[in-house]
């Protein structure tokens, strides 16, 4: 192991206790050792001259701004010395290797490696295909076929028009007493025969032009098919060679971990790099943390210097293998956070009710936790029919939920939601100052397939999402706002608040798009709807408790 990659703490850490268990990587509060290591790495990033990369922090740089996720892993060496390792996700300054950071698990950029050699072969195929597609004779054949089809359409169209005009003349002649019908019929037949012969002639010319063109197309398609097979073979070899160690020295490849179908970029994140290097060099993992450095991507919400968990889509299957045999902190997603909390009924009649859902309380059963508003209502109203819960709130959001006691009432209320006749008002505390008084946010959202349940802003595949907002008060560098959601997408208010193209100010306590606190300061405090039976327009409100 290169001793330069095992970083000794610059700060005095002698008074700090080691964590009892390793960090649960998908939801954590960074241990103080991880915070100190991250600050030391951030100090290096602020002052280094080892590489040039535009993180979007310096307006004078002309290169494309790309923020990066960095990670630190606290480790003990065989002499029981405490230090830390550093890593970055993906490539940095278009390179896999930098002297301050652990290497990638598998270096695809290695010149003498199989990947670069096979990539060179694929590039030759690309050049051959490109050469054929730009060949003058090939382009001439395409043009010839286009012109032949164009001439065919024009001449056939002209001939049909002539036939149509001649038919009108013959029809008039047939009305005359001295007209010879045999001659007229013969003229009609001759015109049709000519049209048939013209069609045959042009079809023959088109077939001949197509044959000439097919000679080139078959060559191009043959090269493309051969390239596809070689590319697939190279990809499978990569998935086999790209393998990760765990504490037992057991190696497992991407192919095995993802059942031969890993997502793009799997294994390139900081966490797998750090753990793999530690196991390679007999270093004991103690704690870990990852943070964002630089400008936020356009789609995600990433704040400079803020800690984030490992992604679920790419990292979770890999880390499940790599952390085998290492005791981690408890998985908070398995904890029933609704335990000991009550659902307050704020309105009820024989048809429906409204409950005030506490924060950290599921609306409907999850994969790991069953306790929810739905399960509680099912116990309370065992004879009720239908889905009961008319709409949902995020687990972390508190506030009003409509419950229908029958499928008919549920259907009626759902219809009001679909037609956007139900009006809701949320109150939130934002972690910063909003200078404008009110506004409108229109940012389409979709799930982050690599990091569920997080949402992305996506103009190509996202679903329309709009929010109106107004500032209520500003106090102690926080802004209290009302949100009026027009649509009802997952995490809509949280993303619209935090995203740079939204308010660029996360909600206090947002552990996905901001900074964790005692709770998410977002509350559904008012709802207006028409009662399905009485037809009365009702507004129910309940104040937030934060």
C-alpha cells in the first residue's frame, strides 16, 4: 500500500471514541471522526494544485462545471494507527488516478489492459462504418433511389391526371349521338395499359436502385452486427473482471452481484472504492461518510459540502457483499417510527373522517413497516370498504389526511383530486431567507432510478409538477412559507423548495434534499373539499407543531 494514501489526521483526535458499529451507509449521521476527515479533505480540495477540475465554484474557469461526490473512510492499520482514505465518484479531471485518492476498483483506462485494447478494436469498426456511411458512391446510391422514387411518383401522378381529364372528355362525347363507344372504350383501355406499363417500368428502376444501395447497406449492417457482438462480449468480460473484496477476502464481480445486468456506472462510486482498497491492504473500516463538492447537477439536489448517503441503485447490492461480516448501525428503514404515536381525528361523520398524521408516520404500509394510517384505520373501522386512504403524505410530512369509510365515498373524493377541485395548503420552514414575497414553481419530476425514493427534475421524462408559494414571515435566518400544490407528485414540495431552479432553499429537517433536524418542518395544515353526500364545501385546518 502506498503510505501516501493512508492519511494521518492533522487534528488531534485522541479524545474521540471510536464508533461501536460501522456506518449504515444509506442513512447516517456522520461520526465526528468522519466529519473531521471530510473537513481535512475539503481543505485539500480548496488549496490543491495537483489537478485542474471545474467544480463550478470559481466563475473564472471556462471548463464545463461538474460537481463531485467525495468519500472518506476511517480505518485502522495493522499497527492500530487511526487514519482515513479518500475517494471520488466516477472520474476526476478525466482521470481515474490522483495521488491523494484510492484507485478505482477496475481501471478501464489502463493502456495495456484488455478493455482499452478491445475498445481500440471497436473504434476501428466505428471508423469503417463511418467511412462507408460517408462514401461518395453510397451517398450517390441514396440520392439515386430518392430521385427515382420522386420521378416515379411525379410521372404516375401526371399520367393519372391525364387519364382523369381524358375520361371527362369521353364522358361528354358519349352524350353525343354520333360518338363511337368502341373507340372511346379502346382509348380508355390503352390509357390504363400505359399506366400499368409505366408503373412496371418505374418499379423495375426502383428495385435496381435499391439493389445498388443494398450492397452498401448490407456491408454497413454486417459491420454493425459484428461490432455489437464484440461490444457485448467486452461488456460481459468487464462485468466479470470488475470484482469487489470483502473482509473475508471473498471477491464478487459485478456480473454476480447484479445477475449479469449491472446499471451504468456501478462500482464507480466512492464507497466501493474505499472499502475495496481497505480490504486489499488489511485496513479495518471504522466509519464512512460522503459529501458533495461543487455546483449542483441540473436534475438532482446537491448542496456544496453537504453529506449524503450512498446511492441505493448502484451501491446497495455491492455494499451488501462488501459489508458482509461487518456489524453496521441499525437500518433505520426497519424501525417503526410510528410506534407510540397516535392519530388525532379532527373531523368525522358517518361517511368520512380527517386525521392529523404525525411526522415520521407512514400513510400506507411500506416494504419493511406495516404500521401506517391505513393499518390503523383498518383496525378502527373493520367493516369499512375500499382503500380508506384517499391521498398520501410523505412519511416525514405531518398533517391532514382524508379517510373514506366506503369505496363509493373514496371514489367520489378521488374524483375531486383528479379534477383538482380539492385545495390544500402546506406550511413549511425553509432553511434560509427568501427575498421574494410569492411565486410559482413549475419543475417536472421523476424518480431517481439509481437512488430511490429521491426525485429528479427531468424535462424529458418527468411528470408535470406545479406549486404556488408565499412568504409568511422571516425569523432567525429561516423563512416560513405557505405552499399551494397544484399537482401532487412524490416529494414535490421538498424538491421545489431545495432545487436551484426552485427556491434553492431546502425545508428545515429535509434529510433527502437538505440537512437532517429533529423533524421535517413541512405540515399539511388545511384542506378544502366538497362533501360527497351533503355537497357542502368544507375547509378543515389543523396547526403545525414545529
